[in-house]
């Protein structure tokens, strides 16, 4: 999925978008190691990380060395180790 961007267009992209473009380029070149490295550099939103934890598990997140600072800010430093369904510090209960 080659994107043809000018230097100015590329420079104007937000951080995650720059990483995604570089990741797609690495995948197009068959460089899966670089694509994986770039994937781990993304700032993934807290709610998305929580969904990934629910579906794929905490070990999946750890094995890919994903950046978890946004989830730690929202759910607390122990969010990744909290049992499924247990309230995490810093979250608001519905109701």
C-alpha cells in the first residue's frame, strides 16, 4: 500500500500517522521486523488497549512491547495485571 506523499505532506502528518505510513512501507518491502518495531511505537488509545487485553490478553500486549502509557494514565499502573471484569483504579463506574 504505497502512499505517495510529498515531504511537506509527510511532515504535516500527526505522529501516529507518520508511524503508520512507515509501517505500511516496511510491510510493502517485506520488512516485517521493521513493521513490528513501528507498530510497537504507536500511541494506542487506552480504550483500544483495554479491548486488545480483553480479546488477545495481556501477554499479547507485552510480547509486542506496545506503548501502554495512555492506558496507565487512564486505568492506573496495574491495569494490565488486573483480572478481567475487575474495576481498575482511576476508572469511573457506569451508573
